[in-house]
């Protein structure tokens, strides 16, 4: 059964145990509480209460390149009671930086003397490109926001997708690796990802793939990740204990490709992990116990729990000790929108001014992006977003047409903070386990 939970604050803004949306509505109707925040839904009690014991939660995070999943989990029962998906704007940032760069570059060579290249452009250590740094910063912003709203005891972050060091040295024994099955599973998943889920010798993909030694084991080839690839049963049989140069002598292009791919086996994994490591190290400074999980274990736990693929569900399965159940199927969708730009003049692609900046009665109390409630003549009210804040507010209700209102007739619900909010509901469909394990 689906239940939606709401954050509850004490009258002095201390986080209390989360309550159901139904109870929150009762408290609001009887004037015992007031709305503190709409996104995420939070109520504040009007009297201070002593509530013991608090139902402590664990905040679990699954950082991804486009989306980062957040889940609040009751640890004892492994139940996800609140979830959120944060959409990043990494690509937009790099695009606008390229644009700015090209404009500045043009300016440098236009009617200026020759300037010698200055060698003071060294990046500090631990530097990340702005598009990646943005992922770390927005994620940490949301971790801090959630910490202020819910009683959280610990944080779990998915730190690595595949533990490459473990794959390279299969002799290392970790707690998870002593179970035996996970090592094979991690290895297989990492290989599928690295070799593009197809046979390395004939590109077939709709067939069970076998783990194949590039340099044959019988001729001294190792079990290390960098010596392994995937092939279909037929190719595996044909290659048998032949050397790769001999087996692919009629196809030099493929041979080159495999050799190149073999070399970069560890480098790309390190690049994927750099953002996650930075995030993990930043979260460590929040004075809470932090644990880390790996992606393969997360995926395995999600399949074991018979849950479909979604960013917030993956987050709920990070470092889970047993099968995970969901109480909510409706994660809060948060999209990073940014705060616009501070450019005074619009320029064309060559950097020439095209439009003058003309601020027209910009208001101090209202801002584009504010979510407001407008009372209509018939007594009903609608929610919507401010498009332009001038003398009258240009306002767009959900799914409706743009209209204007006098600010006196409107009430702010949620001030613009650089994010857009919405909800999606997923169906609790069962996953066919055979589909996932080829
Ligand atoms: Zn094949």
C-alpha cells in the first residue's frame, strides 16, 4: 500500500518523526500545525512537544550522471518512506561555458595586440569541471536541507559502481567478497558494462554471453579484469586456446579495437568514480556516520527485493542489509534550473550585442519562478508559477494559459530557489529476474 509521508518540525524547528499526509491534513485543519514548506512537504507544530523515542532514519544517496536518487529508510525494517530524484544540469553548464569561452576568445583576437600565453592556468588539486562540481554541490545542498527536516541518524552513499581494485586482485578478501557470489556478479556486471553487452568477436547481443580470456589461460593468461572479455558460446568454442592475434588475423580492425579497449579498462572507471569520491568526502564532513556501498551490490539487492529500476529505488537499496520494501511510489522530482544569468546585454554567436538590457519595473517582493496561489472570483484558488514579475504578475497555472494578476490577489507558496518541482508515480511492477541475468 502506498502512503505518503510529510516532514514534521517542532515549534522550535527541531525535526520530529515523519507523519502521514492524512494526519498532517488533520493537524492543519484543526490549526494545530501550519505549512512550513511545500517542497518538500513540511509542517510545523504550533506547540512544542516532547516526543520520545524518535523514529530515526537513514538517508541513502545514489549519485548518477543525470539523476541522483535520495531515499529515507527505516533501518530496522528496511522500508523506504520518503524519496526524491534530483535532476542535474551538467550538460547545460558545459554548453553555456563553451558559449562564453567562444565569445571571450573572439574578443581576445579582435583588434588587440598579440598577448603572450600566460602560464598561470594551473588547476588546483581536486579540481572538478564545473559541470561535475555542480552535481556534488547540488547533492550536498539537498542533503543539508533534508538533515534539517528529518531525524537522520546516518548516511549511506553509493561510492563506486564497480570496485575495480577488487576485480584486479581477486585474492583480496572483503566482507562482501567472502560470500563468493558477489565477486562473480560484480565481475560479470563490470564486463557487460565495459564491453557494451555484446560478443567481442561477432557483436551478437541477444544471446547468453560467456566470460572469455583474451590471452588464453592455458598459455599463462591471468584472471585479471584487464584480460577478460565477453563472447557468445560459438565464438568462445571457436577461439578455444588460440592467441588473439591468430584468431583475429583476418579482422585487424577488430583486433586493434579489442587491444585498445583492454588498455583503457581501468581508466574510464576511475573517471566515473571521481565525482562520487568527491561527494563522499564532502558528506563525511557533516558529523554523521557515513557508510559507502557499491553499485553492483545495490543492483543485486534491488533485484532480490523484486523492485523495478528507478533512481530513488536504487538509492533505497544502497548498503541495505536485507530485502527492501517501499511505502512510497511517488518520489519528489526536483530539477536543477539554475538562477538564470547576470548578463546585461544579449549577444549573438560572434559576441556582438543584439538586444539592450531594459529592466522594466522589476519588483523586489516577487521573482520569476515563485510558486503562488491565486484566489479566483468564484472563491476557488489555483496554484501556478510566476513567469514575469512586473507591475502585474504574469502567471501560468498548471497546464493552463498565461494570465496576469495583481500581486494583492496572490499568495506566495514557495519562493524561487533554482529548482522545479513535480511528482511522478511509478507502478510497482515485478521485474523478471531472468531478463536481468543473461
Ligand atoms: Zn560471438
